[in-house]
C-alpha cells in the first residue's frame, strides 16, 4: 500500500515581502517560502505544497492577522477569476513592489553596473483600461468551495422542510466569463468585469442569454464539442467597437440569427465578425475571421498617429499607458532627425511609427508576416514614406547587403516577447554595434539576462519601469544602452 506523507503545516508565519510572479515570501528557520494569495504583513498558518532543502512553496490555511496594507477588492470575482491578482493591495503599494521587482531582477540576474532607476510610471486609470478582452463560453462552470457549501446547506434545509430536491438542468453548468485561476477547463461565470468599459459585459450576457433561450450549446473543452466557443471584444479610445464571435462549428442559419440579434441589440458595434474554429485550441493565428458587418477593423489612436487593428492584430491592450510607454521609448532613443532606427520585434509597427517623425528612416523587422502587412498599412495610414517593414528573422535579414541598401542602424529599439531575445540576436546586436539601443521588456528577468550579455559592449544609462496592467504583477521596463567607448 502506498504511504502518503502527512502535509507539513507551519503556524504563525509572518509574510515579509513580495517575490516574482505575484507570490509573497517568508523565511522560516533560514528556509525561503514562496506563498500564494498572501500580502506582506499577513500572519498565516501555511500548508506546504513543495518542500525542498533551501526553499518551499505553500498557501495559507488560515490568516491569523491581516496586513495593514490590505484593502477591500472592488471585484466580486477577486481570487477566483484568473486576473487582477493584486486588488487587495492599494495601487500605490502595487507600484512600490513592481519597482522593487525590476530592481531585484536587474541586480540579481543582470550583474552589470546600473544607474539609479527612475520612479515607475503608473496608470492614471486603474480600471476599465483594457482595449481587448476575450470571454469563454463553457459547459464547465467553476463553483467555489463557499458556493458549494451554500448549495449543500440549502439542499439539507429543503430536505428537512420536505421540499423536493432542486432539479439540475442540462445548462446548469454553463458559464460565460474567464477561466478560473490555474484551470484550463473551468470557467467563472462573470457578472461584471471592471477591465473594459461597457457595453462589454452587456454584450457577453446578451449572447449567453440568447444562446440558452434558443437551445444552443456552449463549448465543452474536454470533449471538444459545442457551438458557442469564445468572443473577443476590442474597444478603441476612438469609440470604435469590434466583436468577434467564435463558433465550434458552422451552422449558417443559427449563426446569422445570432449575429443579427447582436447588431440589433448593440448598434454601437462598428465591426462584427465571426470565426469558425474546429481545432482543439483557441488560437486565432491560423484561422480566418469573417466580416459580417462593418469594415473588418477598428482605428485606434496614439497621440495623433492612427493604427488599424484587425481581429488578429497584436496591439498593446492598455492604449493610454502604451502612449506613455512609447513616449519614454522615444525619449530614450534621443532622436534628432538624422538617425536610422531599426525597430526589432516591431509587430504592427507601433513603436517605429510613434518615433518616426524624429528619425531619418525607420526599418522594422518582425517574424510574423501578417503583423508586417499591418505595419505597412499603418505606415501608409500615417503617410510615412521613410519607413520600411520586413518579415523574417533579424539574424537572417540583417546582413551586409541589407545594411548597404537600408543603412546601418544608429539606434536599435527591441521589444521582444516574455522569453526575451534569442542569444543569436544578442550576438547579432553585439556584432552590429549600433551607438544606442533601447530595450523595451515585459519581463525584467529575461531582460536582465540579456543586459548581462550585452554588457560586453554596452553600458546601461537609463532605466524606467512602466506599469501597463494595474492589479496584476506584470510590469514593463525600458532601458537605454550606449556603446562603450
């Protein structure tokens, strides 16, 4: 018979600090313990989920006393939905810990000489800041322990009162909302999400109610069957509104009836699309959204630059803070109208276009061909003939012939994904040896690793953290590097 180890429980542990990825940190007898769902200043009883020689992981069984820093979360779904993990912290405290996160990563991992960091650039609007949300329609509704307990208590009370048990219907487990934290197959039924302005919640609820009323199935992620699957809502600061409804299979008459209903209920929708997804994953990358109403895209603005956003386009999800991020990037680029700027991982060209008026030439490189097509359209939309965008890997594209045609870069702006830059690209940058690099990162840990490698030829001159996502542990960071003499 297999023997199970008794869970290790530690009592009256003081949570001391925040660590990476939103976890808190405590020290017990010299061992570092990473804790979920706790705030520095809490005193908790901990159950360990992992227990190694020098470190452990755990979660609070009970909070003995709460930190003075705690505030009441404003969302009813806090702690269950997978987003907004830091609502129990005042925003000013969130910024303090994010600044510390950048500092710790750069010093611990980067190990290069660093200047004093500039204060973090926070958000003026900490709610309703997202221009894009994706909702899931599911047959697997998440039920919290508290709700399940209430359900069982009601069952027992009804039985004592002689009432018949409540019948469970086929749609009782249907949900329209977000995935529960850490669960790919459970979806939290969302009443109100505070991340995007209305009519986002109204649209989601109306579509779910229509589907239930007309007997349409929600998608079962385990069985890979069902009709109504997901929905993306993009709301620009220009007021343009895009909705893309994703179906698990084509049912032309039913689909048309639903789309007509949505347009009739929400005339403010400027572009309505639908996508048929018969795959086992929700990625739109290899799918073809179909335009049902409108022009098929929306226009967003950063300063006085216009950007065309299609249903598959990548665009920073916090428009107003993206403007601040790009202003800092442009400032760090120190442009005077004479430089050739290379925008690496350029996506749809937003950073390059944003800096274009102070540059002699912008050259954007991005591995995703569809993003380059969008970048070219955005450059034309803003009448920028001195820009050029190329699809491919920087390591392969940027050779002597390319430089001879487009000019060697005076400034390189790089904005890689969370994994950071490939070592081959870092070596390529060292080979190119541009006078100035601006490194925009959404992951200070991988940025720190890359800065250590670039330290062979570059010195870090400026560091500016930028908060793009209030109430989460995510943080952006902009670094200016100069070629050493």
